[in-house]
C-alpha cells in the first residue's frame, strides 16, 4: 500500500518502511510461502515462465523469494523509503522507482505480480484500470498477471480495528489500525508505538485505498487483453485472508 501523508504525496515514511517486514512476519505473514503459491499459479498457466516483474515490490521481501523461483526478476516501487530497504536486501537486483499508472520499462516478462493490495491505492477506478493496462502491456504473449486487490465494497468491514504487539529483546512495537469507509474509499489509519532503552516513540500514517468492485477489476483485465479468474486469497499463519482473493489474468 501507499500512504497519504497529508502533503499530496503517496509514500511510506522511512520509519514505517523499516518496520514493515518485522511487523507483518510477526502477524504470521510468510513472504516466501506466498511467493511460492503465486509461482504455482503462474506456472499452471505458463509452465515455461522464467521472468517476473514485481510491481509495488515494497521492501523486496516477496522479490527475494521470487529470485529463487525465476531466472530473471525485477521490481518497481513508488515509495523511495520502501525502495531503499529493497535495495539493501537485493543490492544486485534491477529495481526501478516508478508509478504503476505510468509503467514503461524496456523489457517484457512472463509474469507480473502486484501484491499487498497496492493496486487499490490509486485515486479512481479509471486509474486502477490504467495500472492493470500498463502492467499487462509489459507481459509477453501468454504471460500471467497476478493482482492482489483490496477488499470489495460488499465485504469491507466499516470501522474495523486491529492491533499487534511485537516483542523482542530490548524493544516492543505495537501497531494499531482503524479502517472506515469514506464513500468509495477506505481511510485506513495506522499508528505505531515503540518502546526501547531510549524511551517511547510513536508515529502514525493514513492510507487511502479504493473500494473497487469485482466487476471493475475484471473489466480492467479484459480491457487490457487478459482473461481473468479470481483465485483463493493468500492468508496469514492463523488462516486470516490478506484480501478477497487473487486476480490471475493471462494475456491473450
């Protein structure tokens, strides 16, 4: 996801980026397991797929796992702070600073992924469709596009609150969230409270995420020249789904 930091820009702060992997792994997120499942979905449709582009690659945690599953991998990320973490993790990888709505790279790929609900962090259904179109334009014929959406209007829980406490030697990190519906969007507030030997520190950010319908996603894939199905969602260790599913499209 991207972050609306109140200045008209959409990006994670450096504080949030540094905590991202640690917090989500603590909640039961298995980046390597998710990457393996996505690779299975790709190869069910394109057995010879050897190249992958991860759009909105974030800290590179999925990309690190994809590197062991594909011969060539690259990443694109809008938030400089997240990209900094990814470049530290994958210093030899081809990582691009870029916006999925304006994606233009010289190469084409057998598979493209956009995970973590990032595709819904644009401003409108039209921008979501343009993002899907730009990703599909970078697929080889028969290539596979895997997109993890945010919740649909019919299954989003208005006013949902969540929390997680991550304890480790010398430090405690508490992450709390509250999500409310604002028209056809979600206002997703995230607050962190950290305690260590230096004292307490807290910060918060607000994420703005579109509540697009399944039909809007399917139409975006079809207009981009892809046949598409909705596959079961990736889930955390306790079985909680990350999203309503995975849209998996194949370029005609």
